[in-house]
C-alpha cells in the first residue's frame, strides 16, 4: 500500500522545487521532500500534524 496516493505542496511555493509535500490518508499525514521524493517519508498522526500547524501559525512569544 502506498503511503499516499495524492501529494500536494503549498500554493505559496509556486514552481519552486525546494519544498515539502504532504499526502493525506485516512489516519495519518505523510511528509516528503520535493527534491528527493523517493528518499523517504515522515508519517505522523493527523493530531500531531494539526498540533504542528497550530504551533507554526501561532504568534511567537518571548
């Protein structure tokens, strides 16, 4: 079974190739490097990915 059948990257990336892509499955999110798509994939739970996005989007304190 493939880690993900459909991959996407941020629309902010444009045509750049130094980006990451995410692939969504029912129970997890897969993350890979566009420069080396066959080089490995990081797989995390949807909850962990949601926490990561919330942290990235929140204003920095300190």
